[in-house]
């Protein structure tokens, strides 16, 4: 059986020996993605040995599912206390900051023996982190199909001003009630569609990364993402109209995106340059103290921007001499100045990342250039095989009401693109453009 034929529940408790050389498995112990899944919550908690639950939510998600979860637990004799994540003044949602985590830790009930997160990405990230710190089981109840971190083992948090991926605990159980999800605000459903559209770019860049840097790649895992990306985009219109079956496809895709990352041991299957736009915009918002757009929407816009860039890449005839000259004339001082201008307070962290990785060091760039020029046709073929025309996605986004340009979400695209190559070590389009002297 191919991995892409598995439903989330089929991945539990099994090991898959794969041609890529890895044995793929997930630490997830339970996954139910169905209407009325929440009704089984007390059984799930008991099966994990829980008797006293610490439930994390925010104001909105408490109403969407937290209250129902609490009453189901109490009816079954399971103790439960709720902690609502604070929302800073001027913001609509809690932010994944040190402040939010600190607040949660201070309110932590040390007698609890299980954590339940009820809500979106930030609630889940906090739950995953807290259960790792407390060494107790964690159950996640999503309230919207809005992002793909359901069952990943990392959290996206703002750490020292930089959006970072921090190792966390994968939820032990996913209780995903699709009748709750289908009632989520339309915007949150659009966000989930954006986060699944992203898999166009992430899979493409995973293959390019493997070609250029020799990093690990698994075709079976990549195929899971292709399948669900197609399914979600094909049913996007029905999903935004609250069709439960279409919403369930998004939820399954988002869940499997997390599983795919666990299978691969890297975030490659689910995240490429489109996610880097999002990380940068988040950092800018934090620095400027304004509410950022939903992750999935940012990523959807980033996907469209990346598709346009890849279309331009296909037109470029890279020039070896020009590329070499550009690599050798890397001006560290000018680069640092640009980083300081763009990143402000978090520039030091970004500069430290470069000190550690030497992404721009001419020797490394020249070595990659050789591979790139020898394999240019293969790179273009990968782009051709993996991507769809930007116009096709733009038409769909317009039809369903998903933003299509950065300005629509109050962000800048061009400067952000250049800096996408600065924040982490993943090989993405902006790095490739730099390596061929075209950035
Ligand atoms: Zn594999
Ligand atoms: Zn994402």
C-alpha cells in the first residue's frame, strides 16, 4: 500500500518501511476526523490515563468547542480547569510569544495529568510546548481547518523577535470534529486552503533542494502532499460554503501534512519559500505591534507570489560568469546593513544564523553553482512537473475570496522575498536565485 492511500487514522501504531531508507512512523496514538468526534473525548482522555485536565483555549475557541468539551468531561467525572490565552490590546488573537507561554506556565495547574488544546494554531503550539515541558499527554481539538500544525512535533513561536520552529510534543490524540470545523468563520477555512496550496511549492522546493544540496527526499511522502493539495484545491469552493465533506478533506490534508513532516523528520514536505514570506510578515507585524494576517492566508498569498517567481525563473537563461562574479563580490557589510534595516531588533539573531551557516560564503555558493549549472534542465523539469500556472490559482482564489496580493494583507512582497533567504537554512527559491546571480 502506498503512503498516499492512508487516511490519518491508518497511520497510527504502524511502521512503514520505505524505499527512501527510513521507517516512517508517527507518535500519534489516536485520530478521529468525523462529525461528532468530540462526543468521544471523555473516552480518549481516560484511555490516555487522564483524570484531571488542563484545557487551553481563547475567548472565541472556548465558545466554539471549549465549553462543550468541559461539560462532556465533567459529566463523565473527569476534573477539568480552563485557561484562556490572553489577547494583547489591539490584537484579535493570542500571539505565539514568550509572553503568552509564560502566562500559561504561571497559570498551570501542577495537579493536572493531561493537557487539552482547543483552538487554532497558537493554542495548539502552546499546548504542544507545555505538554513537552510537563511530560504529560496532550490532546488537540481544532476549531477550524486553518493551518497544518495539527499533529506536527514542532511549534511556531516568536523567540527573541524571530519566528522560530521549536521542538515540541506531537499531540497524543487528535479529536477533530468536522461539524465544529464546518461552522468555522469562512476566513479560517480560506486559511486552510492557503496552507494546502502551499504544498505545490514545498514539494517542488524539496526536490530542488535534494538536487542542489543532496539533502534527504522521499517520493512517497511528497506524494501524500500532492494528493491532498489537489483534493483541497478541487473542493475549495464547496469547503468555503461549509460543505462538511469538503472541510473534512482539508482537515485530513492538514493532519497528514503534520504526519508527513514527522515521517520525513524535516518540514520540507509542507513548507517552502511561501512559508518564509509568512514568517517574515509575522516578524514585521510583531516589531510594528500590529495584528498579522492568519498564517494560512499569508501562506496562500506567498504561494501565488512564488508561482509567479517560478514562472519568471523559467524565462531566465542563467549566465555562469555573471553568477560567479556575483558570488565572489558578496558584500557582507552591505548585506548586514540591509538585514538591520529590514529586521530591526531581531537583526542580530538573523546575522548569527548566517555566521553559523555561511549561506552566502563564496566558496559554498560556487560549489552549489556547479551543481545547479550541470542540472539546470532537471531543475526546470521539476518546476514544470510540480507547479500549476499562477493564473489558475489566482482565478480560484478570486472565486473563493482568498487574497491574491501582498498589499491586500498589508504587506510588502519584493523586499520580503530577498530576505526569505536569510532567516533559516532551508534551500528555497530565493537562495537558488541568489546562487545564479539573479537576486
Ligand atoms: Zn520514505
Ligand atoms: Zn503552514
